[in-house]
C-alpha cells in the first residue's frame, strides 16, 4: 500500500520555508555588517534581502545616521546578491528533500540539448554541402538562397561588362556601324540586367547577344549551364526543407508525466502518447532509453549511459496502431533497470527516460520521429492515467482535456524486486500450509505405531515371534506371505529370527 502523508508528523506553518543555516566565511561577515543596522533574511527563491529596522520607536535619528544606514543596507544587499544561492528545498512524501536541478538531455519538445564544440574537422560539412544546407535554420537557408543567386548574377554581370569594355563597345555607343557583343549594354547596370535575363531565361528582347562575339557565346552557354545547376541545387534544398516531416511531430503529443502503478499485480512504468491529426502515422514504432550516469566494476565512469527500456519488443506491443491515444507500458521485471527502485529511491534518484516514436507520414510517405523525455521528478508513483474515451452515437469520442490527467491509486511503495520476493514467500507459505494441512488430516487416520507380536525367548538371546513395523497407511503386513521391505515397512517372522 502506498504510504500516506498522514504517517509523517505535520510541520507547523511557521516552518513553511526551510531555515537557512549560517555558513562560514562571507556569510558570517555579511551578518556582522548588518548586525548594527537591522536583520535581513535571505529568501531562497529570490535571493533578496529583507531589512527590519531595530531602532526604538519614538527616538528621532539624525539624517546623517539614516543616510549611513541606507548606504549600509544597500551595500549588504549588493553583497548578498553576489553570494551563491541556497539550494532550493521542497517537502516530498518522505520529508524535506533537496530539489534537483537536472539538465535535460532531450527537451520536452524533442530537441536534443547537446552542443558540439572544438571540432577541428569542419571540412567534413563541405563534403556533404546539401545536407548541411538542409540542416540550417530558415534564416540561414533564406540568406544562402538569396546570396547564391545574387553572387552568380553579379559575377556574370561583371564578366559581361568586362567583355564590353575590352572590345570597346562602351566607346562606340553612338556609332551605328559598330556591332557590339551585346546590344544596348552601356554600363555595369545594363550588363547586370542582361546577366539576370540570361540566367532566369526571362528574355525581354531589348538586350540580345550578337553573332560577332564568340567569347560572348561561350559565356552565354556557361552561364546557362551553371544557372540551371544553381537553380536545381537551391530549389532542391528549399523543397526538401519545406517537405521535412519535423512539423508533423508537433501534432504527436506525449503526457507531461509518467506514472508507476500496478497492472495485473505487476509494477509498470507507463506514459501516454497520442496523435492530434486525423491522418495517421503508418507503422508507428515506440522505443525508450534510460539516460543515467554509472560507474563500472572496474571504476570507469560513463556519463549519460544509455540503457534500453523494453516497451513490448519481445511481444510486439511496441508496434502501435495510433488511431486513439495509447498508454505505453513498461513492465518492471528482473531485466528492467527499475527492478530495485522503490518509491523512496525514486525521489532521490537522478535519471532521464527518453521516449521515441517513429513512423511514416500517411500523407507524404516520409519518416517522422517525435521525441520527449521524463525526469525522475516527472515520474509519479502510485498514479494512473484518467480515461479519456467515451462511446457516442456512432463513433468514439476522445476528450483530450484529460490527456495529461492522472489520479492516485493504491500502490506498494516497495520495489518490484521486493514485491516479487514477498509474493514468492506468500506462495511458499500457502504451499507448505496446504501440505501440512493435508498431512494432519492423513496422520489423524493412521498414526505411526510400533506393532510387536508375541515375543518368545528361546534361551539363546533371540526373539521368536512375529514382529512388524507399520509406517504410514500400510496395514495388514502380517498377512504378507513373504518377508521383505514394502514402502519403508519391515516384516520379520519367526523363521527369519530362527535363521
């Protein structure tokens, strides 16, 4: 049974916040500074200073003393703000405990909280430039998209201007007998506009290349080819980025908390997952990982070690038909990393459980992945998820307002290991109690007796006569024709003794 809060002594209202113990060093100096001016209390949550005037009422102080007091109070406030904050505390089911400030490995929205630094082989990003551009955020992607076109237009525009300048087309603008390389190119701006028309195949018809410029013809072919490559590359990057199924994961929701309670007399760790869209995830598959640092038997420390948490891989329960919200259950057995975790250890433990849902988007056919995580503080012991499905007229109605709601149920506070040992002891006790009861009933009908026949002394130290021992329910051994042993019973007759 779950431990009730009433089993612990209640704490008075005056102790609603933990008392801050005075430390050594700077804290004692700060208390000495403010001893003459007032009393300050360091708030654990905000770290501000509350001053209380210790002057006696009715006594008028000079403005110099008030000014000195204010300056001392301001100095103490600045000094206290620089002090390290007191560790926050909260009252749990087992008394006052330190509130853990755990850094998440995976955020609740699925973003991995990992930053890669001191990478010396950055050239590897250029070897896969397409994936690099797709992985950029939208701001950088748009900037690269615009700059790719602008640079190519400016580059080829400068070349067209250089050709016109070297051939002397700019010096014969008014000469009608002169055949330029490109008609109506009278400066850099016009050459830039001709470059845009060539690469984008707009073709306004005002500026056109002539047949008297073979260099211009070669440049026109080169720009047309490179322009097509730039268009295919940049448009392909933008299309892939737009069609990425990352936003599809926004409509795949996980419960805010995970729960631990009994299912079929077994402790199970459960969380809920649902899909908000009517288009389903095809071939949905669920996985879970435990992120926790550990130390090996050889003394090696492994930070953020990953341990697999079974959510039905052996039985196929990890393959989901995600039409309505489902409760994913992990049975805490001897292979589970939570096998020896009790309710008290849960409140003291520090771990993170990462859950991953993968599947194919029905509309686009692309693979989608949604992630979330649960810290030890977000696992509720002795709770169960509230039902959210009801039968309406002709369909099943799902109330997503109860998606994150849980309610408390009776759950043992011991670990699954201790619970299995208790169940084994209870089973063994029942087995032996039933066996002993049957033995009592059996022994009431036939008790152990030592039957001896007529003893005859033949004068030679021998015993003559039928002697028999009956054990258990064996009767009528004297009627046996031959000597010997039968089910632990020994029969002797006179002839044997004489022999």
